[in-house]
């Protein structure tokens, strides 16, 4: 699993999207999709996002995350990035940790 971590100025994030916070208890489990009433299997893209989220949950188990969703420009099918997440980190020195979803392919390789 490959993902890219990019640090950018926090000011730029406010201009590109909206802020929301993901609850840690909101993890949807789909391993038992064959059971009656179970959700369908996850797509490769959902699996990629889930692996990134799980890695971040291990790094920041008690931290609140800030998620910025992005919208496509008028006339375009997709936004340039799927999402940006930020965590306030204190070690080794105080800083913000920004993670982008979508600079690399989250699921199956298409290019």
C-alpha cells in the first residue's frame, strides 16, 4: 500500500473545501459481506482509504482530525484531490501533519 504525505500551508486548505470531523466509532465493517443484511464488499478505493485511515488512527489515537473535502470545478468530473486531512502533532516539535487522499491512486491502478 502506497500513500503520499504532503505538507502545505494551512491557509490554503480553507480556500479549497469544507471542514468536517470523522468520528472514530464510525468505522464501517464489511468483512462478513456474505451474512444476511451485510453491506457489499468494499471497492479497491474504499480499501485504500481504509488502510490510510487505520495507519493514521495508530499514529493519532486520541487526536481530533480535521477533514477538508474538495469539489470539482464547474465542467469537470472530479476534484483535483479526494480529500485532505490534518492532525495537530506535538513531537518531535509542534507541527501540523497534512495527508492528501488522491495524489496517488487510492484503489486499482488506472494510469
